[in-house]
């Protein structure tokens, strides 16, 4: 009972009423096999809301609608947000995780990428071209997901929009030209269920580009020494020695010098003592 009251309170905060009955919510897609239909199925599954949705076919091409308790919703972006809100009763991902609403900045970024994924830029009629994949590839150069550190509805919607285009690429392009997009597709496909709904994008994990250089190598400046002495003879150089090795060599040299000095001193004493005796 306490959990249900908490869920209702959270739902009211999102301005999305919790249904009074457990009857599945009707959602109509153009086709369950279309990009729109599979994207909606992916988002519902990741939100843990598949059992709460009753999917039927028959909507106009590229469209879908959902009969929410508060009214009819239409369009992939709008329905996507509603499906994300249903995740409050699951442990797969919270609504805050999926929409980025933990911070205003992330929420705005998720909304922007969702609009791009479902709008004319990536979600329009026709295949997604290389120019669009280049934009996405550049954005993912140092990121595992589109926004923040967790999978959001922006990732899921964009995955649906570009999956066919990435799948159609040659192995060489997936590896060398769009390696960041390929890595991201592999991650969303494996961790968010995309492989089961859209099919796996063939990748070679060892070919993924490095996201970032976390600890760049330290370059130590070398001292320049003369290569010949005053007579033109080559001088042996002692460069590129590790710091500890150099320090150790210096210590060892000092010890040898001290030993030689002590030996000379003792030798001098012995020489003076001989004649005097």
C-alpha cells in the first residue's frame, strides 16, 4: 500500500495520473515491424511497461497513438515520454533516468535529442545518410550515451532511427568511419534490448576506438649534451635514464668517491708511519 501511494504521488508530480484500473493501455502503431512500432516496443520494454500496453496495428505509416487515461496522445516523441513515465513501478529504469530529469540541463538535452531522433533530421522519410551519421559519430566520440551517464529515451529513439543505416554500412565503414556510432549501437543493443527487437549490428569489439586518453604519457625533457670533446672524440651520452635509476647511479658514484678518498687517506697515514717506525 505504501509503495502504491508513493507511486501515485510520483505520478501526480509528473502530471500523469495513474490509471485506476489495471487494464492495458491501448496503443496503435502503423506496423509492429516498422521502425516506429519497434522503437515504441523497445522503449516500453526498457521501461518495464510492456505488460501495461496493448498494441494494435492500423495507424497511418510512420505514426502511432496511445489512449492514455487523460486523453489521446499521438506522435513518437509524445508517446515515448508517456511510456517512460510508466517506469515508476519498475526497477529497470526510473522516469528520471529515462528522461534525464535529475537535472534541468540533462532534461533539456534529452528533449533536444529526442526531437532530433523523431523529427525530420533523423526520423524523416528515407534512409539516414552518412552526413547524419557523421554528426552522431562526432557527438559520441567521448560518450557512451547521448546525454549524461545513463541510457535515456533519446538513446532508444535514436537507436531506432539509425539502426537500419548502421546495419547497411560496410564492415570497413562501421569500423573506421563510424566506429563511435557502431560502439554505441552495440551498447544499446546489448544493454537495453535493442538486439532482441531490431537485430544485432555486426561488430568486432577489439576494433572499437578509445573514448579518451585518461592518463596521457608524461614527456620528460632531455638535457642536450655535447657529442664530442675538445679534441673531437665522441663522448658517451647518459640520457633517457629513469629518475630512480639516475638517482641510484648518483648515490653509487658518491659512495665510490667516498671509498676512494678513505683509501687514499689511510694509505697516506701508512706511508708516514713506516719511515717513522
